[in-house]
C-alpha cells in the first residue's frame, strides 16, 4: 500500500498526538489506585497505543519516514534470508528423510536379474453396472 499522501500530513500528526495521549492516560490509569488490579489488564492497551504513537511519529516527519523505510528494506532482506534458509535447512531435509525411509515407487525388494519393474495389474471388465456405480 502506498501511504505517501499521509507522510508529514496533519492527519498523521493528529494520529500520533491522539494515541500518545491515550497511551499516557492508560498508563497513568493503570498506575493509579482508582480501580484495584487494573495494572495487570492495562498493559495491552498501553502497548497498542504506544505502537500506534510510534507509527504516527514515523509518518509525521518525511526524513524520519524515509530512513525508517530504508531500515525496513534492509531488515526485510535479513528476515527473508533467515526464513528461507531455515526452511531449506530444516524442512527440506526432513522430507528427504521421509522419502528415503519409505519406498514410494516400490523399487526395493525387486529381483535384480534384469527383469522389468513392471507390475501386472488386474484389469476389470467394463460393464453397465460399473458405470452406474461411478455416477
């Protein structure tokens, strides 16, 4: 998504200010004794409002936004390398071991006297009843 029209706009600054006030207010409410044991439950709203405030600050200033996006591009390269490398090093060998342990083509245990690996299959006669069962 392209958010360039929001960068350094009044809306981005209002967004940051609003959620900063909400983060500070919910933190202060959690620290006060107005409602007992509220401090345990207020952590999530404080965290959400703080993250939204951080996002609003990033979008409020174009130079900061530009640096943040360069950092995000570099971080994306590192994370994707780790994820794909981990998949290749962990998932692929696991499936290779499964395939090596099993014999999906039935090639083991066959005579090695030069005969073919052809497996004779019983061919059913086609009649009208078999076609009715298929429908």
